[in-house]
């Protein structure tokens, strides 16, 4: 017996050694080419980059995987317990692999042989992390062995909390959600901290198969799985029996988050996206989890979008009706065809409609959804037929002159008192039913509609802070959905007379004054051999004789501007334009003095802003600050050191902030131009703006044949530029100028933007003196009287007698101009 037991013992030892050797060999074989697991110590999962407005509101998000990374220290304990109960209750005690679970899974899988059922696993959270980060989803023994080996190694190299942090932030939970924080937001519109017990349990039910427990497609299965997790939490002592019972009785209610982005900041967000991609790479933008604070003012952005849209529509209506968007096919069901029609993006609130019948007092129209409504004659009588050359035909006299049965058109609801009450009720009904388009549904309750037309013309608007260059609002066109081309930053067009202030600034720098008399008379110059004569003219085709230089800019006199440029030399003009960033290399040709060189709206508006701020250089910027995923600031637009240390405040006096920006113009010279541009608004081509009732300054611009129209101007603390024209350059039509097209947009923007602001006058710099002068002669009047205006002179340079008339004498450094005037009016 002793020999027998000795034999059995020896055999057992040999078998044990063989088993250990086999396991070690297995580990050696499968562990040779495993990926490095130590990289997970510094792993940072792709997270969402968020773009915020200046007031902190969210504008846009960019992500390849919509994930919000939450450190394990900030992860709510309730959420952690739910996942541990559902996925790995012994997580904090096992070495990476749970042997009991492995044995149980093996027995289960043996019992299922031949049943075609998917084998069950026994993966711990550590193994799931190893699989998700380092391996594939292949179902095989080899993968499970590799998974176990990696899990054991990871447990030695990483702490339990780090492994759990990776798991909770990486796991896919359906609804386009990677990680618990993104899932909490997408399923319940909450942060993880706000989740209830039943909500946390539902999220913990999802890792195995999110699609199997979709809360809408598989409600019962999802509810059963959630309640199973609640039961596991109760069994592990994480919650009490009473808490578990209450949670089980709760319905599974999904509340996705409402829209949190600013709908009307598309142009601005796209500019920020491009800048981030250029500065940090596409990978960092979509995976780096940046937090970006921008300069956007949401209130001004909403105003910008609205007034630009209104201005484009107003111009378009003046030039007639171009016809319907489409036609119903003969014999087609208008409800079906209208619902499936693809048309250009409509303005907010507009609807598609099919003309069903015409009468003497209007039309009956059918709307998407099957409702019918009326289109009164008073809301379509503007639709004069469009004709080539931007002219219009005779006014229509009846609805059939405008529309035909079967036309598909754009309409806008007219909400009267009765409709308003119905609309409010409709919105409430839609919201209570959980519909996402409640406002749209409500708008459809209006019974009367107005005929609308998508403008063929386009344009841009930019508003910025003249003291810092921070872009406060930007609108690059009528509709971002129609075209993402940004006409405020990407369209290079001729500014026309909006360039003239820099000619007059160069003249002031050459020693002239706003009261200098310049001859307004015919001007002819030989352009060179074979080029013929150049004969610029005023917009009115008239001549006004000797006039003060101020009048030349207020009335936008081309001949006075050309004479000034000829007198001081185009080298001075080019130098001024380049210093202010209007153009990079202005050709020294006389035609350039009338705005023939191309520039963008943002560059020109920034140049005007430098006049407004006393001649300091600014660089337009969209981004104030960028922080990485850890909260570290990696970019700051304002690079000045913080003057906020101990001892910086004395008796409540704020510290003096250094101004490190270089000067591009003398402050007195800049103020003289500001004063002259204020005259444009008070007496000149921008006089329509005076209705705002606040100190404003600026300049109109229109190019040859009325192809581009501009107004660029400013208040003391806000600079705004407007450009309007066709993307494929063509005339805007007879009598359409910057004054008729762009000025109303600027006026409406400033009226809304400054509505609650006091009337702040433009700041007078040291060395400038305001003197009453005669508007016609520029000579001091000795006081205020009829026809007198305040003129800005340099101290010691106030005229005491009439000077010589500038007649355009050719300086020694002159250069022959190119053909064409470049800009008119």
C-alpha cells in the first residue's frame, strides 16, 4: 500500500508539473507577440471638442466618437456600483481573471455543445479593457487566452482605479455613446451625477449588447435587463431592498437632451473649426477634447443673421419674381409629391406649398402634411416679373399673373391673433406628445401665408470689437445650408469707394487737412502707348468745382479722390493700405485709389476698426482661449501678463494695462478720418443711417456697373462691415448702390445692437482740436452758425485763411494708371 500510494503521489506530482509546464508553455506561446499594455497608463481616449460662445453657451461640438471623459475620482459611486454589480462584482479582489467564473463558463459551454448557441464568456472588467483596447472581438479560445494574459499583466502594471476609469470612459453603450458620461447625456439628458438608481442600472445593463436592449425597439427586454441589474445591486448590498423595489417600479423613460447648440452660429463655428484644424490638426480637433472659448456674442450673431437675410430678401423683391421652385407633375398627388420634394434650404419659418387653386383675391395652397391654407393677393402683389439685366416688368394685377395651379413655392406663415392662439396650443400639444418639431408644427397652424422667394444675391456681415479685434458676429451668406462659402472671409471683391478713407488718410499724413480745397473738375490722363485716355467721373456725371477735402469723402467724389492720389503720389496711398492690412501689395496705379484692388470684408472691416481705435493695429480673432482635456490653457489671444498680483490695486484704482500693439497711424490723423466718416452718415451717402440716433461713422462703396455694394462703419466700440453682391459677378441693376443695398443692413444692425446703449461720442485724442468751420469753404466761422460744422484739426494747424486749391499736379514719382476707374460712388 505504501508503494501504491507513493506511485500515485509521484504520478500526481508529475501530472501537476506537466500541467504547470503546459500552462506556462501556453502563456509563453500566446504571450510572445501581445501588444504593449503599459501604453494604457497614459492612454487618453478620443473625446469631444466643444466650442463655446463668449458668454459660455455651447456653439458646436466636433468628435469622431461622442465621448465625455470623466476621471474616476469624479465618477458617481452609484454608477460605479451599478457597473460592478452587473459586470464584475469581485473586480477589486481578483488578480485580473476570475477562476470561478472561468470554470462556470466552461461547464455552461460544454452543456451547450451542438446547440449553435453563442459561447458565454467569463470576462472581468480588466479583460474587457484588454479586449477593447488591445485585441479584437474575435470569438475564439486563442483570443480568450490572450485576453487573460493581458489582464494579468495589466493588473500588475496599472491600478484598479485606472483600469475602471478606462472601462467606464471607453465602453460603447449605444445611442452613439462612448463612455458613461456621453450615455447619460444621450439617454437621459443628464450628467452622471444626476442619474437616478434606475437610470444608472439601465446604463450598466448595456455593455453586453446595447442593440438588444434598445429602449424603444426592445422596451420589455431593456426593462427586464435593467431590473436584473437592480437585483444584482441589492444582492451585493449596494442598495437597500426598499430602494431596489422603488427603482423597479419606475418606467424606463428616455429623455434625450434638447438642442443646446446655437443654431445661428454656423458661419462662426466653421471659421473656428478651420482655425483649430490648421493649428492643432484634424486628429486633435476631433479627438483631443479641447475646450474652446470664442469671441462670439450670441445676441449680435442673431441680429447679424436676421438683418443680412432681411436685406438680401428686400433687394431680391425689388427685382421681381423669378418663378416657382418646381412644378407638380401632371396628375400627381400633391401631398405625396410635396412631401418628397428636395429644394434649396429655406429660411427659418418658411414652408413649401403647392398652388391648388387661384381666385380673384388670392390662391389656395397645400402644405407639407396635407393641410390647406390661403395665400392672399396682398402677399403676392409685389411679384413683378423678373427680366434680364436686373430690371422688372409691369406690376401684376391678379393672382394668375404671378402663379399657376401646380406651382410649388416658398411661403411664410402670417400669424394673426387667432392663429397665434392656435399656434401656442399646437406647440404645447406637440411638446406634450414628445415631438421634436413642436415649433414647426405650431407654425403650420397659421391659416394665411405670404409668398416668398429665396434670393439669388448673397453677401456677408462681420462685427468686431475695434479695440481688441475680437470677432463678435459673422454671417457669410443667406444660408449656411445652401452654401458654406463664407463671403465675409473668403470672397475677394473690389471695395470701390469704401477704399477712399485710406486715400484721404494718406493725404492727411502728407500735410493736408480736412479743410484743404480740392478741385472737382474733369480729369484726363494718358495711360500710355496704345492705352488711350482715362477719364474718371463722379457717380452723378457732374462736376462741383473747388470743395473741402471733407466733402470729397462725404459725397464720395471720384474726381477729388483721384486728384488727391495724383498729388500725394500712389506710393503714399499704397503704404497706407498695406499698413492697415486692406491689401498686401497695392499696385501703384491711380485706378487703385477708387477701390480697384480686391480685398475681403473681414480685412476691410478690420482696417476701419483701426481708424476707430486711434490707429492701433489689431488682428481679427475668433478664439479667445483654448484648453486641453486636462484644463491646461494651450492658447490665449491676449498674451499680456496678468496685472492682478498683490499690490496691484491701490485705493480701488484699476491697474494700467500695457498696450503692446504697434501704431499704424497717428491718433490725431485717425480721428480726423473718423470725423470725416461721421460726416458721411450725417450729411453724405450714408445719411439713411442717421435715423439710428447714435454717433456712427462709415463709408459706402459700389464698384463699376454696380457689381459689388458695401458699407463699412463703426460706433466708438463696435465696427461692422456689410458686403452684398452676386457670387458670379453681375450688375445689381440700375440705381442700386451701397447706399440703397448695404446701408439699410448696417442701419438695422446698429439700431438693434445699440438699442439699449447710451449715445457714446467718438473719443477725441490729445493733440486734436475741434473748430467750427463753414461746410462749403472749410474756413473757421468763429462759432456755431448756419451751415457750420465741427472740423477736427491738428493742434496748431487750424487754417486762418484760404489755401491753394489742389488741382492734381503730377508729382515726380507718379505712375500711369491702369484702364478703368475701379470704383464708382
